[in-house]
C-alpha cells in the first residue's frame, strides 16, 4: 500500500461479514456520511456502505431517487471523508454485480502529481490550507436535499494542501472536490487555484482506470490518491460494497 497506494485482488469471495472483519484488522471503521445518507441499509454490518443503484428491496432505483442522486457525487474526484477529522485512511470496495459498459473507477496519484509541479507552484502552495466540506461536492450536482441538522453533523474541516505521506515519506497533494476554498485567499482566487491543481493532478499520466469484474476487491490509500467513479447506464444493475478505515 505504501508503494502503490492502490491494490487489486481478483476473484474474491468475501461476504459482507468477512469484508468488515478484514477491514477492522486495518484500523477503526470510518462511517463516512452514513448517519446522513443511509438511515436504512441492505447490509447487516454497521459501517458497510452501499455503492449500488438498488433499493432496500433490491429493485433498481429511479434516476431521480434522492439516494441515487447523492451517490452520483462519487463520480467527482475526491478523497473519502476528507470532510471530517479523522478522514479515511484506506477504502475497500468489493464488486458483486458490475455493468458491461462504464462504471470504472479511476485513481489519480497525488504523490506523482506533486512531484511534477513547477518550483513556483510548490513554493506557492507549500503552506496553504484548504477547508473541506461534506456538502460542497453535492451542491455541484444539484443535490440539495439536506437539512440544517444534516449540515451541522459535518462542519467544515481544514487540511494542509501538501502533506507528507507517513508510509512512503513522499509529499502529496491533498485536494479534491470536497475542498471548498483556501484559507486566507478570496473565495474566487482559491477555487481557481484548487481547480488548476485538480486539472494538473488528474492528467492521464497520473491515473489508473480500473475495469471492474465481479469478485474484485480494490483497496486504496486516501492519503495518496484521489478517485472517482465513471458514468454507467443507471437502468442497469450495479452493486458494490465499500468499507473504510479511519
């Protein structure tokens, strides 16, 4: 994990209990946005996150179903739980039912992206801090279903934009769609800088695209990569299970 940040295990037969048991061996479970987005679950394991387009009765959700709309934010470049402290360390995604076309997951290497920055950019961002918000990303896709009480559960948090990855000791960018603005910069200026850095960091040379097969388990390090899902036909069944470590 420290070297590659993304590991792929094919042909796994883990049920949800085995997946969660394995996740616990890596650290404390990260619940993410479960207390807002998933009041009821198809799963018996607390902390298991449903990355699917099916409802509690295993029927494919309508395209405008609020739960499905919320999940579409996964198609924006992000680091899991960067909107809270502690954020997510590892994420584990297990594929059960995959689509024939689309639905890949892409991973962008934030250490390689940092290494490729110009000296001027490195000097500019080295000490900058960004504020991350759980709902900033969702507002970008017009997902505004949240109450004031929901918003209060996840107040914004601040993270350095450049961090040293503890395992590899390499410097890494820590940005993504949850980063709402830069502390000490006007909102417009900060967001344009964040957008420029994201554009740089997600160039094809820094990105691995994973084509899912049933039985795939992919584990990634949120401190070293950003990720996003790719579009797929929402009328076609797709079921994956995600667990996370703080």
